[in-house]
């Protein structure tokens, strides 16, 4: 009797053990698949975020309102966008709306057009009018209290903004917090007053990465190739570059000399071959 009871208990124990193993397997494989799915989701989110920030390449914008130059360089296939400002528009001697409309026909990417008003209500009126020119217009506003107020309101209307005349890290932070899509630190003008303009840009990149800000940094007021090199090393999203410097980016005396020699060598061998043929 006692032996039968013990046998029963053993069987029940074995049964519980078997159920435990079975459930353990199920739980194990469930956890395995859930962790795999989570990993995939994290990878996809990271890729989407990286795409949004565009950290993988430095886009080249032309810093000009000269439509002939824009049309010429657009054919090179390296121009992603354009930035203008009231001084650059003034050089064309034409109406801003006309110039911006023409640039937007030449360039598919973002085209920054700046407001002239200095008060928020005036900026809003101008911004809406500029934004209505083409879908790729980005409204450029100065980094002032009125400018930031306008940035906040324009974001609610889904109008993209570029906060310009940024000379400090705190200005950049406030611009992003207000909702700017782009922030433009001016390198050359900081150099002009004895500061290292590029250092501010480098620090800005670090800060934006630290906090995962989505706004893109446009390295502006670029005056030479060294600025372009340092902008690339800093990892800015965009460098807006005057046409003259973009032309300098492609040139190198060794490229010219090398090409000349290649063609000379080829011509020489061709003449020799032709001479031999004649003999
Ligand atoms: O994008 C800003 C730029 O147009 C200003 O350049 O040389 O006048 O300081 P710069």
C-alpha cells in the first residue's frame, strides 16, 4: 500500500517535471523570438534615425542667389540645396520672389529664402508668402527673440525654418528648442572677430549628437577650402559654400599635370604606331 502510494507520488512528480520542461522550452523559445524581434526593431529605428540626421554624408549647398551659377553647377550633380540672404539677393538686382522661384525650378532640394522683417508678425506674413513659392522653400529667420517666436509658430504650420546668424552654442540650442529645421553657424564672421568659428561648429555637432536633435547643422559663411575640410571632419550635415570655393574644391594642379601627361603619352604612342604602320 505504502509502495503504491510512493509510486503514485513519483509519477506525479515526473509528470510535473515533464510539464515544467515543456513549459520551460516554450517560455525559452518565446523569449528568444521576442528578443530577436526587439533587436530587429532597434536596428531599424537606429537606421531610420541615422537617415533622418543624414550623418552619413555632408550635403553641399550653394551659397548664392546667382541663377546662372546655380544652373551651371546643378549639372555637376553635386548640389543638394541653396541658401540665399538679403545681401546675395540684392546683388542680383531682382525681386526675391522671382529669384527664389527660379532657383526652386533648378534645384529640387531645400532653398533658403530669408525674411526682411524684424518683428514676429511681419516675419510670419513674409514666411507664409515665401513658403508658398515652392514646396522646397525653407524660410530663413535671424536668431533673435522675434525670430525664434516665428520659428515656433511656423513649425506648427509645417513650414521648415533655417535659423541664421548663429554665433554661439547657446543661440544654437535655443534655435533647436524653438523648433528650427536647420541651424546656420557663421564660421568666417567668427574668424573675422578673432574667434575660431569652426570650433563652435564642432562643439555644435557634439551637442546635437549628445541630445539626438533632429535639426541639421549648416556650416555657413565658408570662406576657404580649410573651412570645407574642417566642416567635413566635424561631421556637419550641410556646408553652404560660395560658387568660387566649390570650383576650387574640384581643382588640383597634379590632376591637371597628370591628365596632360596621360594625353601626351597617348598621342605620342599613337604617332609612333602610325609612323610604324606607314613604314
Ligand atoms: O551663408 C551665409 C553667408 O552668405 C555669409 O557669408 O562670407 O558674408 O560671412 P559671409
